C-alpha cells in the first residue's frame, strides 16, 4: 500500500494544480482569443468601430443585445509614455463607456445619458490623475453602448458615434 | 521502471482531472451546459451579481468570460438568465411560450433569446427580443415561438434556436434590486402554451 502513496500524492497535487491553473488562466486566454477575433473582424487598435446592428448574421461577441449600439476600441498601452484619449459623443438616451482589462474585468464604467464624456486612460502603475483612469493591464477593450432598439435609432446612434474618439498619443 | 510509470500516469491523470474538473465546475465543459449559476435566483432567473468585477469567484469569472464577455458590473447593468419554463422543463424551439411581466426596477430592460452556444439564433425573423420601449408601461406579454403567432402583440422568434435560454437585462438598476433582488423584482413568467408533436 505504501508504494502507492507517492503516486497518489502526485495525482492529488497535479489535480489541484491543474484545476487552479485552468481557472486562473481561462479569463485571460478567452480575452486574448476574443481580442484576436475582434481584430480579424476589423476592430482596429485605438479607434472606435463603426458598428453594424447586432443580428444573428453580424454577431461577434456572445450574448450581444440586438437592442444596443456597440462601438469597440482595442487598446495597447505597452509602449512607454503613451496614454489613450477617449471621448463618447452626446446621445439623448442611455449610453455608457465601459473599460475591460485583459482579464475580462469591467474596471470602470462612465454613464453619459444626454451628454458627452471625455477621459484619459493611463497605463498600469500610473499615478491617479483628475480626468483619468488607470488601466490594470496594458491591453484591453473599451466599449460604448447606446440604447438603440430599432433601425432608425441605430442609424441616429451611428451619427452620434461620429463624435466618439479613441486615440493613442505620447504623454 | 514500474515506479516511474506509476508517477507518470499519476501526473498525466492529475492534469487531466484538474483541467476537466475546473472546466466542468465553471460550466465550460461539456459544451452547451446550462448557465444555472450564481448567487441570485429570482423565480428561476439566475445571476451572479459579481459579474464583471474582481470580486467574482474564479468559476464565475471563467464562465462569464465564455458566456458573457464584456458584461457590465451590477451597478450599471444586471443580467439574469433562465433556461426553464414555469413547469421546470427546458426551453426549446419545438414549443411555444407566453412570456409575461410587469414594471421592472430599472431604467431600461430587455429579454433576449440565445441558443445553447450563447449566440442569437440563426434566423432572419428580426424578432430576437422584447424591450421596455416596445412593451410600454405596465403589464406586457410576448409569445416565444418558432413561427409568428396570428394574434400576439409581441413575438420573440425561437426559430433555429434548438434548446435555448432567455437573458433579462436590467440597465441602470434600482439600488433596492441589488440589495434585495427577490423582494424587488417581479420576474417574468414563462408559461408553455403548446409543443409540436404533443397530443
């Protein structure tokens, strides 16, 4: 019996380690794959997309809502001394500017119903500044949502989106 | 040699067990498992209010990364999902249902149908959801069916969905909903009307 003790211990340790490692790595792996998929679908770095209305034929993210206008911007703050300038144009109904890091966490959301919103995104480790948000990871996604449950309002949201900005610059 | 083989087998089996158990407990494997998870259950509508935040447990984080990527934190939006009708049977394309509800404790709401892969069903019916702007104030009803019903104010198409679930989005939720969801939310009901092939 004692000769099985070592292998059994190795089995238990490997099971626990693989379990924890899988859970730890899964969000980052899924986010990386999603970022790659978004890039392949034309979501550029440091520029908001001009979105199509979400339909079964155009959907690219799981559980997207067909009632919302989604504009995406991928960011990469790994180059030293760079910051991201962001602006969400005015929209008379619900809209929000949401920030997701490389681990899928929604680390900030700014609501802008009826008004425009401007903010800067700083790289990880930056000191807090007024009018700025510090990203927990160098890469991530920024998402504007606008309530637009029909074709006419979606078209109007697209017009409002012309005032959106996602631009990398030297600090 | 036998001892070495035993250790190697233990390591390989342990890695497989750890990987499989993590994916299973997070609801990621096998594909198509129910989204029944979370710390909130209002009449079968389930959610985890830690979605989108660092406080979510690792199982929720992994599951949401797969099934609810880019979901907002609860102060901005709450997402509840239900995969069973009022009788406890899985929602499926072969059946028709009456979805009904009332005023929601949020600035805006919608109910959207998703297939087992968490995607909108592959149809061109243009009837994927019902939301506050279409439902109007007060009580509302919609029929969920694979074909447009003859008499119904609102229709949500399940054509091409197979076994499906519904996601209730509550944007700009009332503070009371976050602290007491069961006492605050009058959750929509899902009554099965008929099923194809049923006598």
